[in-house]
C-alpha cells in the first residue's frame, strides 16, 4: 500500500474487520498518521479549537478568544451555532491540503471524507450538508471544489449557494474596495428550499470563521433554522 502523503509503500497487518470490509484500508503510513493531530482534550465549545494548547490570555471559560470576540458582534456573531473540526491545522496538514487543492487528489479527499462522515453522523444527523462553494472563476481555474469532494460517499452536495467575487482588486479604487467589503459574496439559488432546515456547511478549514458566517447570513435570511459548520481543520 502507498501512503497518500509521503508516497512510501507500507504494509499493514490484515485485521479481520478490514478483511470483512467493515473498515476501509489505512491510507496514511504510521509516521504520517502520527503527524496528523486530532483535536482532543478540552475544546472551545463554539469552534472546537483545542483549549489546552492556548495560554490563559487566549481563552475564557469554555471558549477561545476568537469566539468571545464573535459573540460581541451583535450583527453576525450569533449566526453560527458552532463549528466542529477533526484536526489541528499544522504544517503537515497544510502541505497535505496544498497537494489536495492543487491536484484534487481523490485519495486524499476520500481519506478525510470518511472521517467527516463519521463526525456528521455523531454531531449533525438530520442537518442538510452544504459544501461552501467557490466562485465560478475559481471553480473553472481549479476544476473542482475541494469542499464538495469532502462529502464524497456520504452526502450529495446540494449546491444551493453561489459565491461571486468581483474583478481583480487592483482595478478598483479604495471606495469600490470598501463597498465590496460590505457586500456578501454568497447568495442563494432561486430554487433552493431551506425554510426551517438545519444546515451544516462543509469546508476544509475554519480559520477566522468569516466565510461560514457570511454564508449563514444568506441562509438565515431565507428561513433556515440552525447553521453550523463541519471542517477538517481548525
Ligand atoms: Zn507516509
Ligand atoms: Zn472558539
């Protein structure tokens, strides 16, 4: 078997569960698997960031500073129910994601998709999964949306959101740029039916949490109930 990250070949002991196909084969060698750090211990209840690794100045009670700041934003702070992630965003994962985004590596996608499926079942059963979209230009340039690849095998991407980005920033003057800042890049497809639905947005990384909240504005405006996000890394 070939490791999807370092491409070394490795052997694994056949276990009866795997022989019976109850579990899919490992796709990372042991050394690489160790570099992937699942978020564990005490987590921020709002964004799932590990609280153990933060100093006292960056947390308070059961939340991280980022989330406490969001909570102060009366306009969009409350829009996201919570974010749940699998792994800490470290150098190894950054590199793995770069390969994934560059090539649309289906092996990498399926490795994470399986784990995302389990987390979805555990935390968001009954929620409508929606991949965070790319803009049309980005999608054409890249050829695939990494977020919908992460749903492979466990959910159909509903494709209800549209993302638009304007022309290149450099062509705009300051006033136009400021206006764009206040414009939401997300909108909803006309035919989408989301009234009273709970929705979980699927994406690769939760960084500042701005994108998912901007998407949440549109979904809430159109009658959605709860909005959460499910991401590979925090
Ligand atoms: Zn490896
Ligand atoms: Zn947090």
